[in-house]
């Protein structure tokens, strides 16, 4: 069995993370900006907009992207290379990042369920993972 090409996981993960970060920025700062601000306001909070917060949100996106491409590389021997396998990895990462957090936030009544945000994140994660998987290549023996 071939080893995972870690440098390509990181490179593909950076591409995937960049796409996820741009998608999340568009969602939170443009499309649903007022809904998110309203939800935070109902908790007596404001959206932090300092540079530290922005950096950590971007770190989150890059961790998601690298994790997605690492998972793609790990399942590639079973499912084969390509977009279908990347979609599987992207879906799994979306479940672990978005679905579980949404269940938690909604169940604790910290945030309302926002179907558009839910689907938007799925699409962003899938596109990012497919793009990052395109960069991933196995090392030749």
C-alpha cells in the first residue's frame, strides 16, 4: 500500500481551505450577514470583527481543507481517485464540521436553524474538496 503524499495533502488542503474560507466569508459577511448579527444579538453578543477572530476563522477553514484532502487520500485506495471519492470525503468532513455543530447550536437554542447556511456550507465543502483532490497525487514508486 502506498503512503499518503503529505506535501500534496497540505497543498491540496490549502486550496480546499481557501475555497471554504471564501465561501464562508461570502455566506457570513454578505448573504446572511444580518441574520447572523440578529442571532448573535438575541444572545446579547456582537460579531467580533478583530483581526484575531478573522485569523482563527481562517485557520478553521484551512484545518477543514487539509482534513478533507487527508481523508480523500486515505479513502482513495478503496474508492479510487477522482471527483466521486472527493465528494465522499467532502461530505464526511461537512457532517463532522457543520452537521454536528448545527445540531449542537440548534439543540442548545444558541442559534436558529438556517437552511441556506446548512446547504451553502455543504456546497462550499464539496467544491473545496474536489478542487483540493485535483491537486493531490500519489508519489510514484
